[in-house]
């Protein structure tokens, strides 16, 4: 008998529906993607357990939407997400490990139809897997009529990916920011405890950031796990020193943003990127280096690849001559995408 069966009885499907007063339900959740502004990578276990981590993140207006419909057959489940689709009598046929793990965690193993849509492609470096975990858990808890805070959603989503799925090279930064939304400064101590500090930035500072941070798609999709696993496997004193420096940048970035000194913040992006490239051979490549050099030559004061590196989205801080900068980036093959900040985090937008 499985752990789920022990918890819920011999037939978890019948057990769940016997105690669920709903005879129909349609639930829609919306969860934002994220960008880490500074300090990224210091949240991972192998480093933060030694020296603690500190980083600044914000959610953006690119969303993952989960639509959960309660089906008529309590023994049937269907699922679709991008190119993935399956339906049948076993949730185990679902190819996505994050979805299966969330279903197992909540004990909802059948009787639902899950349709998942994302505004960005997978492996873009914007925290898509965390948005999936948080958004799906939000919908599943709503179906169970169990109230859950955004903070608890973040904690549960991270625990599922870190311990149930076994991705021991990740940290909690993605799950926390996509769940909570807005501008946040995080610290993680050596015991693994995460403390959240909302950053109450002035409207002027937020508008300056939205104006000066320019985002471009590289067209390169990458696997975050390559860079993160490589860093963990080959960690040396040099890597630890590099992450010490990145953590200090995260702390400085927080102070710059609170003071409204967005130009100094922009410079930290370049410092972060130069250090980040030393952490793993998977962070950058010759094409990314050429793009970055041209961006700096064309007026950016800083920038970096989102996520662990290797592809996905660029962000550059550009104060002046933005039109000329955009034109040059287009000439060298980078496609701009307009971004605004999200201040709400994961939420239920429909429940009936």
C-alpha cells in the first residue's frame, strides 16, 4: 500500500470524493513568472547551508494559468500542458513530474481535468517550473476548500521539488517570489529558514526600473539543472568566494533600490554577470558573450541572462538612447519583449 493510500484509505479516489461536498467545480489560478534582480544562486542548499543567502527578486506580468475542472467520472483524469496531453484512469501516466508530485501531495489523484497554459516557453529562465508547482497547488487546495497562504504555497512547492522530486541542487527563490509577487528581498540562513522582506519602493523607482530594464529573448532554450548541478558537483573554495560576492551584490542591490538609486543598481547587474560566468561552463557560451559585449558597447550599463544561465532571456539596464539600443539588438538577432512588474503573486481568479 502506498503512502497516499495509507493516509487516505485503500481507495483514495473514493475516499476523496466521499468527503468532498462539491458536485462540480471550475477553478482558474494565475501565477507570475519572475526575474532575480541580484544575489541569485546564493539560495541553493550547498552554499546557503555554509554562509546563508541573500537575493532580490520581482515577479513579472508573464503568467502560467491553471484551469482545473471537476470531471463527472471520479476515476478519470485528463491533463494538457503545451505539447503534453494525456487522459485515462491513472495520474501516473502524466509525463510531467511536477504535476504528478503536486497531485500526490494533495491526494487528488483523479476526477479532474487539468489544462495548463504558459505565456512563455519552458526553459526560458523565468521560474516556469515553480510557477507550475505554485499555481497547481493553489488550484488543488481551492478544490479541497482548504485555505492556504501564499507563503505556505511557496514552502510546499519548494519542499515538493527539493525533497519529493529530489532536485537537491535548487534553492527556494523561484517558488517564493512567484507565490508572493512584487519586489522582495530574501535571506536564507544556514538552517534553511527563509525570511521575506517586502521592498516598499517608490512609484518613481518602479517606473524607472520598468523604463530602463529592457528584456530580450535569445531564442536559446536551456536546462537550468545543467548549470546548477554542475556548480554543486564541482564546488570549490573559488566557487564559494564567488557566491559570497554575489550575495554582497544582492545586499547592495536592496539598498540601492530602497534609496531609488536605480543607476547604481544597474551597474550591479554587470558585476553579477561577470561573477556568475565563473561558476559553471554552462552559464554562458560564445554567442551569449558576443551578444552581451555588443549590448554593453551599445549603451547598457549592466545585464545578465535570467535564471541559471545558458540561454533564455536577457535583461539589460539602459538609461539613455534606448531607441538606438533596441535597433542594434534587433540587428544582432535579439527579440525584445516588453515587461511590467506583477505585484500580486499567485492567485485564484475564478472559483465556481
